[in-house]
C-alpha cells in the first residue's frame, strides 16, 4: 500500500515536471505529458477558461493549469475579500482571484512544489499583481492563522491528498466565521470495484483518490462545515479516453458499463458557520 509520504513525493514529482515542461515551452495535462490527447486537449483540463478571463494573464500561467474546473468563475468573489487557493500550481486561479477581489483584497496561493512556486512567482511578476502572495507548504498544514481567510478555492488538488479529513479541518480553521469553501474537484458516483477504479485511474492521473460524492459531503460536515453541496460541471465518459486506455492494455468495452459517467468534476460548496450573537443577560448589555 502506498504511504502518505510516497503519495506526496509522487505528486511533487509529477507537478514539478509539469512546471519544468511549461518553462521549457511545452504544455501540461492532468493525464501527464505523454497523454494520448496531444496538446493538452484531454477531457479534464481543456477548455475550462475563456479568453475574456485569461487574455491578460501570462501564457505560462495558463499553460501550467492542471485543474478540472474553474473555481474563480463560481466562487462569487467580492472586492476586499481574502482568498486562499490550495495547491495553486502556476498561479492561474490566484491571479484571476486577485483581479476579482481588487486592490483592497488579497489572494494567497499555497503549493508544496518548488518548481511550481518559482513559476507562479514569475507569473506574478509578469502580471504585475500587487495583492498576491505565494506560500510554500502543504494543504494538510496551512501556514496561515485561524480565522484569516474569507474564501478557500482549489482546483483538482484535494483529491490528491492522502489525508483529506486533515485538509478539510485546516480549511475550516483558517476560514473566518461565515467564510466560504468553494472548490473544484473530481468525485465519483456510486460503488465501483477496486480493480475497475484502478483501471480508470491509469487514464486520469488527477482522479487518484477521488471521493464518492456522498462521502465528500459527510466529510465536510464532520469537519464542521454547513450546507455542503456538489454541482457536477463535467462528466467523464470512457469514449473520451478509449485510445489511452487501449494503449494501457485495458479492455475498454469490458469496463465501460461499470465506469461510464461515474467520474465527474464538481463544484463543491460549504460554509463555516457564523458566530452566533451573544444572548443578552440584563437590560442594556447588548448596547
């Protein structure tokens, strides 16, 4: 069984190599550099952002995107808010968030991969972003104080953690009372045989560790969040990856009925409860 440390090392290596490919002038893909989909056109990471969003961003920030959704378009960010992106990679969602919260707000990016942090800081300089800060660290141990963030976003990263409960507890800790959890992630629907799940994971590297949708809601509630919800944004079908799966020696037709449509990207929302007002115990005590 793969240990937590081994999982972190695998993720660091994968995303470090992705950053280096972008710096060298190539693109990246959730399925890896040797994906059967060619120039980043895999069904998970492609076409998540429109040019009205990315037109003013450095090209390397866009090329380094390894997400499965567009949390900045759905998180309803407001001017003056403080945002934290868990697993910020090359910085695309941080830079987009910084524009939405404006000069009175702040956008943090947290990543554990040196190569991605270097690329993100380079993109920050290119974009001239003054309200952005990239932090080195793990999403299981967020290097920010309690009650310091208005909104937490993330883009296809929480599923990669070997300790998701710790991630959710940390997210809850750093959010201010009434703060919002608004992430994109890959989830599964219904039961699936372990060997079938592993076959699909050979295709979609970024669904490794994906939670079942009801399990995700339950873990958010256990961490203290209220009103957890999942909104599917992109459903994955076996036909999207037929060439890749066949190249791995997998009988696509045999597994199709058991996996088709059971993996999907979702926008996941929840709230940290606001502090309840103190009850008055005597006349004038609330004035």
